[in-house]
């Protein structure tokens, strides 16, 4: 594992599945004040100014470690409250570093009992999940009804599965999509996509998610 001080910060930034080079000063100026002469020319879609409005307006920067193995993809755990309903391996397109929708990333779907990820699944559901809401100072609140957790492998290649360390890149409960329905996603190259483009198998899986959400929601309300 890398140790503190082993490497120095490089003058580059990654965003929107592309990379561009900037000095640290330009990067910080972009984060605080956005696009201007001091921050230089940016080709990313972002506008910067991430602290604008302060905490009350949602302004924030998250110091997140970069994991080089993101090029191998990340694992998205789909949960309905505390029930894992599926795992998606999202691999960036060749040469890319982002697996967000619409970037040509490759999605592979696994069931919640997938043996390949048994160690991670067990640690997350049994050991870590009960600590999430208390860590947010919300110990008496349930986890979200429909949410996801994205994991990136931070261990050196060759690490035994039982010793691997996975870093959470994102918890998401505000814009969670049903990946099984991606075929109905209208974008530049599929402007006429519709519900009818989803396979019957994927429609059936999405329907299961909906029914389980209803059951879990009713159980929460019944308390």
C-alpha cells in the first residue's frame, strides 16, 4: 500500500471521462472561483465554484483518494433498505477512467449472492452497514429506501480476496437509476429510446425491485 509522502501531487485533473493538466494553483482556483484567467482554460463540463454559497447551499469538496484500479471498473451495490438486490460491475470504455452512464462503459450484472464478491458483500452487509446511519448522526433513521454504494478496489494487484480493501467512491440515494432499464435511456446516439427497448428479462427484474420497495416501505411505515 502507498505510504504518506511516498509520492508527490502531480499537475493533472480528471473529469467527465477525460483528463487535462493544470497546476495545483489553477485547480484550486477553479474549485473555489470557477473559470477565470487565474484558473486557466478548462475543457471539462464542470464549472467549478464548488464552495459557492457555503454549507447552507450545499457547497463542499470531498477529499477522496484516487484508486488507479478504477480502470478495471467499480462495483455498484444496489440496495432496497438493507436488502442487496444486485451487483453491477461497471467498467470504463477502453482508455477511459469513468463508468458513468452514457460514456460507453460496459455493465455486467450479478446477483446478490455472487461468489466472486462474497468477502466484500459479507463485510459490507454484516459489519459496515449498521454503522452508516450512526456515522451520519442519524442513528434512529433507516437507511434509504432505494440507494447504491460504489466500491473501488484499492489493494495492489494480486492481493488475496479475503485481504482486499475496497473504498466507497459514492453513496447515492438522490438520483439512483435502474440500470436494467438503460435501454430506455434517451441520449445523443439513442434519441428515440423507449420502454419497449427493454428486454423482457430486464423488465421482470425491474418489477421485482418495485415490489420489494413497496414491501420494505410498508415495513418502515408500520413501525
